[in-house]
C-alpha cells in the first residue's frame, strides 16, 4: 500500500477560522487601545448647546477642525470661582444645566471635559469667541503615515488573505480533494490506491460462481500474452450486481489480490460535485493514473451514482451526465492490452444507462446473490477462523436457521456471538452464544425493562403457539427451533424461530397457502381462545397479504386472472417494491381476489386450531410458564412424549 501518512496526519497550522478570529480580536483591541490613548473623554453636543455653553461662560478653548469643533470646558473649580466673583450670572435654563450634569457624571474629577459638535457655516462664530474671551485655533492636520499604512493597506490585505485561505480550505474539504480548491478536478482514487489488498479468493466464501467468472480476468492480468496470441480481447469491465452485504467489494479486492496488481477503489459519489465538469475531469485523471500504474484494477462502488440512465429528462443532471459521458469515452478509448480492468458494483442495475452495459464496456455481468445453505456454512467457517470457537459449535445448524442472510449478516452474527461470550465471561464462543446472536440480528436484544401483564403475556403465548401449531399440523415435521414470549428491541412481543426442512428455490401454490395459514394462525389463536383481536398480528397480516398478492399478480396462481402478470418488481435487490401495471378497474379486482384468498386461509387456520384446541391450550400454558421453549420441547409435548398439566 502506498504511503499516505502525511495526508492523514492532522495539520500543525491553525485553521482559517482560528486565524480570522485572532485577527478580528487584534483589530478590536488595537482600536480600544488607541481610543484609550486620547486621554480625555469626548461627548457630542448640538450646535445650539455649544452656543449656550459659550453664553454661560463655560468654554475655555475651541479648536476648529475640517468637519467639527472641539470644545474644552473650564475646570469645575475655576468655573465655581468665576461664578462667585461675577456680579450677575447669565440666565441658563435649568433643564440645560441638568442635561450637562448628566452628560458629565461619568467624568473623573481630575479630568477636563472635552466636547465636540459639527461645524456649521456661522460667520459670527469668531466674533462670539472674541466676545466671551475663548481661546480658539485651527487644527493643523498631520498625517500618521504608519497608522494609515497599517489600517488602510496592510490590515485589509491581511484580512482578505485570511478569508481566502479559510474559504479555500472549506471548499477543498467539500470537494474531498487532497489539494483543496485548486485540485478539485483531480481524482481521489490515489488516496485509496493499494498495491496489496491483502484479500484473496480464499477469503471469499459462498460465491463460487462469481469467483469462477472473475478467475479468467485474474489469469489475463497474469498471462496476457496467451490471450493476445490467439486473438482474444481482454474483457474491459465486469459489473458486480447483487443485494447489499453479499460481498461485491470483497470480490473486487480479491481479484486485485489474486492478480497482485494495483487496486484503485472509489465510490461513484466521489465523482459528483457541485461544479459542472469536475466529475469528468476526475474521470480523466483516474484513467491517466491507471494507465501509469498498469496493470491495475479500477473498482467503482455504487456506480449507479454516475451511471443512471439518461432517458429520464425530468431528473436530468448536467454534471452527472457529463461524468457518465466521459466515463463511456474513457472505457472506449483505453487499450485493453495494457492490463487495465474496470470493476463496478451496484444494487440497482435496472437504473444503469444502456450504453454503459453494452459489450466493449462492462462486458460481463456477474450476479452476486444471497448465499444458499452450503454458502452460508462456508461463510460462517471463514469468519469463525478469526474467533475462538468451542468444539461443540454446530455452524451448519446456524446456517439452516438463517435463510436469506447475506455474508455481512453472517459476519455480524459471529461478532455478536463473540461479544456475548465476553459478556458471559467465557473464553470461547459456545453454541448458545451463536443462537443468541442470531436472535439479536433477527429480532433485536431482549427488553428486560418491558413488563407485560399476565393477560397480555398469555395472549402472546397463545399467539405464538398458534403459529407453531399450524406449521406442525400441516407438515407433521419439526417446524421450529425456538419459541419465546420475551419482548425484543425490534418491536416483537414474541416470535417463533423456524428452521426450513430443506433449502428451496421455488415454492408450490400449496406451500404458499400453508405459509399464509401459518402466518394468520396467530390471530386465529387469539380469536379461538379469547374471542378478541389485538394489534400483535400486524406484521403477520402484512406478510400474508404480500404473499397472497404475489400469488395473484406475479405467479399466476389465481383462477380468476390465470397466468397474467399484473405487477412488476422494481429495485429487486433493495426494497423489491411491486409496481402495478394494469388499469384501476383491474387493480380493484386484484384486491378482491387477494381478500378472498386471505379470508379462506384465515378460516382454515381457525378450523385447524379448533380441531386441536386441547393441544393449543396445553402448549400455550407451558410457554406462558416457561416464557421460552426449544423446538424439541415443543415437539415432545405435541406428540405426547412428555406431560404437562394445564392449571388454568
């Protein structure tokens, strides 16, 4: 890996904001200091007040300046003596004396008051000054060039430099570039360039088909001559497509690790900036770096950020489209014999531009799907190597109860199990730690502070036993691993941890109907035993409705519509949202058909539980007492292999 330590170390220089605040503080204190150096306090008076002061004989000296008149008053002791010696004192309004007293209250006793007023074109001013015996003079303007240069030249320039530095750093941070504002067009990929990723195909499990597709690219990077000799052209790019957490980024690193070449890794969002043209410039810079470091691999994660289709004019974006156009041009322009391979990863392949997916650009589309049972076992073994495991741990059992889990989920379960072992002060991970980790990932942690009443607790027990009993009655097989009525942090008051009989990739209509009946059996148990309905069935109803709707709209399992596709899936690898493709009238008929299926399945669930009401009560009361039971305990009670007396 290249040495980027200098970029990662914190800067020893203060930030632009700090410098700006210091500069403002210095200017403030300088101004305060210069004001304090004037010696005397200065108050502003109106011109008529100045004339009144002259008439009162309170003015000692006047200095006429270009825009104002500076007034120096007689000291208080001189003024008092003058008034005492005078035979008649000029009448001055009391309100004016009060005003002057208030203005001069803050003066120190040893200070001589100085006032100023604005200069007015008064031709009689000189005569009044001579009449009242006031000393007067005109100001001689002397320029303090040092002060002028500092405050009018140096200080503004210094302030502009500080602000420019601050803005440059701020914009540079927003751009994400190492060189700040002046290098926003440069690619960030150099920061993430690695010469050894430390990952090989041995670190990737559960994706054998994807690894097989990528092995040829690795071989080409190792031995390009044998392909060139026969006339074969190296694939320019491969697109990794699949749900989140399935290992797309890990696969890309493994390809670079196996080929032992430089690995450029960045995200599609790294190209998109606020300035038009920056993304295109970064694409050019990236491919320039790649050609200098060839053979190498460029990996662009979340490529849909810049590769979205340009057909939608409503959401057009000039910056993103220019970036995409530059990427298309670069992929067409570079020589594949130089050993530069582009790998992209996305969860939304349906949004990508068709030009990006054509042969000659991303030649191969590699599906990185959720692992099957064998894949989950292999993934658990890979992550278990990093943790101290007990010999009694059965990873296959953990894999069996986690259908639909991605590689990231399984890695999280192993880590949660290790954390739980530490909390329990164990030196190695036990099977119970793994089971608890599965429950934490699926349902959350136990809410020990939530205390239900006995009535609510009994309703939850019947609800959960209703689910489990419907499964075992319909299939006559071990349906669950664990049943609990202890609340969890993900909003569940209780749940049934089920283990499928076998790994299935397709389901029959009968199996889907049985699953709907099992989902609705919780609400049915509440009605059979308590003749009531609670909010605890919300998630069950949502799941059953979604399944019944899929049967009618996508799987052709309805007699009314037959094999007619009424909905399509968007964002298959994300939320899997279904979009209606028919008229409102047909959509209303679809709703009626779904309602019919749900009603029939609910009636079957009620009938099933009424036929086994004794078992329902026995198992529910046992769960109410124990709070948590295993699948073995449940099956022994159901088959009568162990006894339990109901004490209701």
